[in-house]
C-alpha cells in the first residue's frame, strides 16, 4: 500500500491537528462559546472539508473502479461504514467539547484521546490483529498514566 512507510508522520500530523483543535475548543469555551453551538460550527467546518474533498475526488474519478484500482473488489456497501464513522466522530467531538469546556483541558483530552486502547482492542476482537507483549504493556502503562494525570493532585 502506498505511503505505508509514512504512518508515523501521519500519526504525528493527527497529534498536532487534534491538539490544536482541542486547544481551540478550550479557548472558545473560555471565551463563552456554548458546547452545542461550538460543536455545530466545528462539525460544519469538518463537513465542508469533507464535501470539498469528495467533490475533488469525484472530479478526478477516484470513485470509479475502472479508473481507481484500489477499489477493485471493494463492496460499495462498506462505504456506508464511513457515514457511520462520521456520526461517531461527530458524537465523539461533541462529548470532547463538553469535557474540555467543563473540565481541565489536559486530562479531558487525555482521556478522550486514549481511544487508541479501544481501537487496538476492537481490532484484536473483530479483525484478529495480534497484540504483542510490548504493545499490551505499553497500553497498560498508557492507561495508568492517564489515570494518574486525571486524578486530583495529591497534597
């Protein structure tokens, strides 16, 4: 698959953009933007980006199986999963906005973005992906660190 060697850079990009997004959410809530209204505008921005990207991809023929070999053998019904993922993303962003607006930004974001553990567990259960001992230890340490980070300071 093209670009496989760049996975760490892509993950770093997600780290930066999600971090900036969550800071903006906190900043906006401090400035008085309510959670529901702020999330609606956030999702509008994401939706417009998705519409623009989809239109560009349609124009370039990227959804045409005869012109895009990566679609060969893909059942079109699985594109519906992307719509479901959009709904779960919207709900996740709403709950993240509520958490950041009503609590401390760092711990709220750390808990919300610890979803890597859930993703790994679901990939193991549903897709049969193997988890190495070091990955299991790492996820356990990650969850422990988030718990410590999220607790009220001692003393």
